[in-house]
C-alpha cells in the first residue's frame, strides 16, 4: 500500500479552511488506497489568532488514518513578534523540535513526506524528516510562500499549488523544474453539495448576500458594507434592500473593523460548523469574496489566489460577487460566467454592480447554470484524484528505502 506522511500544523478539529480541507484530503486519498499518517499541532496558538475547533470534522477522517497531534510549548506573543522582526523564520518554530522527534518515531515504511503550507514550519519539519529518512519531500502550497530555506530546495521532489497562477510563480521563484509541478484546486467536498433552495423568485425586492470564511485585513470583507452604503446614498430607494450575513471566527478584525458597521441589516454570526454554514450559503442569493492584497514587494499580493470559500459557493450553486486584484479569482469568475467581479479599490464600480443585480435579478439564473457546469471539475474528489496520480508517480520512482 502506498504510504504518505502528512505534516500539517493546522488540522482537524481546527475549524477553519485548513482543518476542513485537510480532513477531506486524507479521506479521499485514503479511499484511493493511500496509507496515511498525519503529524499536526495538538495546541495551535498564536498572538491575535483564533483557533476555533469543530469536532464534527473528526467524523470525516477514516479510522485507518493515523493521527499524531504533537504538543508545542506555549510562548505567547513571542513567536509572532520574533517572526516580524525576522529573528526566526516562522512564528510556530516552537513546534519544530517535538514534531521532528515524532516524525523520527513514526516514519518507518517507505513513503512520501508531504508538507502542506503555509505555515513555513511544516516544510521545515518535513525537510528534516526527509533528510533523516532519505524519503522524497513534496510540498503543497495552498498559498504563495516565500522564505523556504535555500538548502531545502534541492530536496523538493514535487510541488503542488492551488492555482496555475500560484504554481507558475512559485516554480519560477525557487528555480524548480516545471515538470515537478502540479495544480490541485482547493475544491469543495461532497458534504458541501446539498439540495440548493429555490432562488428563482425574481420578483422579491430583497437581495441576500452571505460571506462565509476567514475574516481579517487580507480580506477586509467590510468593503461589501461600504459599497452597499454608497449604493444607498446614490439610490435612496434601495435602502435596506440588501441584507448581509457574515460567518467566521471572531478575532481582532471582527472586533475593531467589522463591528462598527453591524446592525439589523449587516449581521455577524461568528463561527458555526461547516455543515451548517453551507446551508446558510445555499439559502442566499449571492455569496461574497474579497481579496485586498496587491503589493508584491511586501509579500501580500493575492492575485494568484482563489479563496477556499469560493469553492463552497460553487458547491451550492450560489452566484459570486467578488472584489480584489486581477488574477486567478477574476479570471475564474469572468471566464466561467459564475458571478461579478470588481477591483477592490473601486467601490463605485462595486456599488454599480450591486445595483444591477438588485434591479435585474434574472441575471443570476445564467450564473447558476454556469456554476452547475463547472462543479464536476471543481469537486475536491476530482482534484484529489489528479493528486493521487501525481503522487503515485513520485512514489513509484522512489529509490530503495534504506534508513540512514
């Protein structure tokens, strides 16, 4: 049986995209015949970070997948401060030593060392385990990640990325042969495909928009409220017609940046379990996604990114309203005709688009039809099937395993 050792600081029952997506990743790979062991952090923590748990995720993971949660000692805000000052390469460096030790204890059968990143710590741990065992290292970049140590690059036998934009940029940045690359979209799990509610009432005046997912300054989803307020200023007769609901973990952003806008029209519900939030998305008219970063010089450029929430929106056949920089997300929405996209910086265009939907609700129907056509490609099971073929090639090319 093919063997895979996954290194992922974030893992179930962590209730965020990382925990959800990793749970289904191991489930589908297990069903495809992989023998999987996971090293994760038992007590994830960090300064100004929220680590909401969702115990329902544990039911997704097959019983034959072996989980190894590893404790790290608590060092409060030191990790984040030291990383900002570039005294250390990653704020979770305190997890490195115990995680590597666990790797040495459990890695025995020949297999692939598979690091899901960010955070960078996963690659640092996986690299050390791979060097100790002589096994191939594959890194899976769910976001662009700069700062991988130069000495690690020759060890990398495969690179997986979340979009073609991301893969091209990361391969070029690290000087890795393009033949070692593979694209696996985040996709959506089977459990996100529910019976979508009837949204064909074009005579209803009210428009329901939902935002579900990670909430911080990188997304700045309060931009939606600002656009709605501008729309209402331009067209007073639309006041109160667009109702918005935000779902996601409470943190500094929700307290300081979102809360001032909240009222009966703009509501924040905090984090709710994945299976429940999917139903909320399915019952809305549109779903919102935002990306703020545009500055490559500061490593905040998000043009390569398609947020995980977008795939959940696709799963429920909910048209997407998105704002951000031109790139992977704008291309997906415009080329596939599954929603509307405006530049993050152009709040006037955002308001105009909202007005067009509010006054021409029938424009949502072709968007839903296009999403329905796109769904098979974006299903996580389809994406993991491609990953299985990619990893199998690497596994079969492994040299005879001989522990150092």
